[in-house]
C-alpha cells in the first residue's frame, strides 16, 4: 500500500472543507445566481481594463454591467452628424467576453446631453433627432445589448412631467414615440423607464401613469428601473415594497439600477439624484475623511441587509440589482452633491476589500450548493 502522509491529508481535508462550505468563498453573483442579476456600473477606465485588480473584482463578483457615463448622448452622439462608439464598442465586447448581462444607459435623458441637442427648438428637428439617435444606437447593438434605459428621469417630484427639451418641443408623445422607435430597432431587447425617487408615493403615481400611457398608446415597455440612490434611513422598506408590488402589477419587470447608500450628512434633506444639484462643502459636511466609524459601518450593513432581504422576498418580480460603481473610492457620491467628500456607499471599500455590508448581503442568501 502506498504511504499517505497524514499531515498532507489533514491539510487537504481542511482545504477541501473550506472551499466547499465556507461562505467566504462565495461571491455576490454566485450567491444570488438563482434570484436576479447582480450588476455594477463601469467607468471608462474599467471598460478598458486599466487596473487588473479592479478588473478581477468585477469579473468575480458581478454578472451584469451598465456604463456609468460613456453611453450617454454627449459621448455617443457629440455632433448632429457624428457618432462615437469607440468606448461603447469596448463596453459591449467586455460584457460578451465575460458572459455578462449588458444594459444600455441611456437613450433619451435631459442631462449629459450634447450641447447641439439642447439647442433643438422645434418639433420637426426633435422628431428627426429622436428617430436617428434611437434607431442608430439600438440597431447597432441589436441582439448584443440585453436591455435599454429608453427614457431616463422624465418626471418631477410631484409626478408631473419634467419640462425637458423633449417635452417642450414634442409634448408628452415623445415618451411613447421613444419606446416605439427602440422596439422597432430591436424587437427583442427589454425596454425600461428609469428614474430616481420613483419609490416615493407622488412620483411613483406619476411613473405608474406614464407606464400605463405608454402601454395604452401601443408602446412596448418591459420594465421599470428604480435607481436606488438611497440614504441610511429613507426610503422606508415599506415604500420600496409597495413600489415593487405596484410596478409588477403592471405586468413589467422591476430592476434596481443604480443602488448606493450615502452615509454623509444632508442638511437640505435632499433626496434622489438630480445631477444638476450642487452645493458648497465644509468640514461638517465631510465628517469621515479618513475612515468610517464602526457604528456607521454597522448601520450601513444593516441597511443593506434589510434591503436585500426585501429583494429576496420579491425575487420573482426583480430582474436585476445593479450597484452604482464598483468600490467606494470611485463612487460618484464622493463628488455629488458636494465636491471632494469621502463617502462609503458600496459593499467594497477604497482598497477593494469586502465591507461588513458585503458580508451582510452575502449572508442572507443560502446558495451554497
Ligand atoms: C452620474 C455619474 O455617476 C457621474 O459620474 C456623472 O458625473 C453624473 O451622472 N442618475 C443617472 C446616472 O441615471 O446616469 C447618474 O450618473 C446618477 C443619477
């Protein structure tokens, strides 16, 4: 009989047990693989794989991607007769290479518009713009991009329509037209309406009315994207749950598309994610420039746990949960709504390490088989 070294046997047993049963070996995407996609938003550098460590984290933890900025109209369509798909081609290729769900963000949005679009003043020109813009981009990635934010942030806080350049030139018909154009360019791709604060009652009612109208007028809409730029204490779990139920009752998918949780003070009681709102900073407004105190770290972990517990309860209605950024150090919340603060909104810290929030999200799920 061959001699078996008992020491090696013991070591390999420990190794095997750890690998097969220790939760530490799970990742976000594996843990939630039977529930919904777990996504992240990629910066231009991440699309270009500039940092190998970050790239490995993205590929290990996430199975869905959104481009944080480079597919917005100011980048893809900088001039009337000029499209630039250099980075969006790389983004889609990255998702395909890594077998990820690829989400397109975004086609019709009043912010981060190319300057020439803001100057469009009459309905004929705007109609021509919408047709060319949506058809060109959606057709280009037909069958490769899995879902699109067709319209982003069309609503005011009270649920009425935002007076954007689109509404001013075309009236509310621009909404259904945008969805029709996108469906025509790629009949199989999932089409979403995306917005912030649409879990709040008044704005939610506006979003529901808008979705119903798009359907009634013959538009194809497959889902709603609740951005999820949230705070430690609001919105309440109850309002989020009502939103999941009310939106899915319309026969559409619910996605959480830009999830992050600010831990920093907000003296104006600012809610949501209006990228055009900016304020002056001060030391009081940036209380944790070096590290996050344990007490707040724990609160953040508990908040993420209660949110994901709710998501799991309604996993049959939820298609995707995407974090807005990969790790704290690169979050847009370090610069919005005040520039130069240090925020801690994501499950990975500035050194790419798991935070207690990460463990609390992972622990909730049982997928160990
Ligand atoms: C943000 C990006 O994260 C920032 O880098 C950029 O400066 C402004 O836009 N709602 C959206 C996102 O739909 O596109 C916004 O992203 C955040 C709010």
